[in-house]
C-alpha cells in the first residue's frame, strides 16, 4: 500500500530537472517550495548579475539554512518553558487520577 502513496515527480530548480519519489500528499508542499527556491535564486541572479547560477543556488540554500537555524534556535529556546508546562499538567493529571 505504501507504493500507492508514492509518486514520481520531476521538479526544475535553477534550470535543472531533478526526479523525486515523493508521497502523493506532499506534492503541493514540494511544488510550493520549488517555486520559492526558484524565486530566491532569480532574486540573487538579479542582485548579483555577474555570478553563475550555481553561486546563486548556493546563496539561496544558505539563506534557507540560516532561516531554519534561527527557527530551530527559537523553538529550542522556548522548549524548556513548554516542557515545564507539560510536566505541571502531567502532575495535575496524576493528582486527579489518585
């Protein structure tokens, strides 16, 4: 049944085709991400017209990596607070059950 959920998809990033095997329900998200990546690469190409497309692709990747790192840092910074609240809820549930 897993094969029924999988799908072959070829996306084009920075002018190059990349064949992918994906879950069928992931297709809209992947297409949106591909669109955003291509827009970011095009933006870098306009900003740095003397750079090769590969350089612009690398800069787009770096920009996404920085955004991901910032998001994960912010999430882990709030994580102790969330863990404490979950522990308090668990304690209250334990007390209510006894």
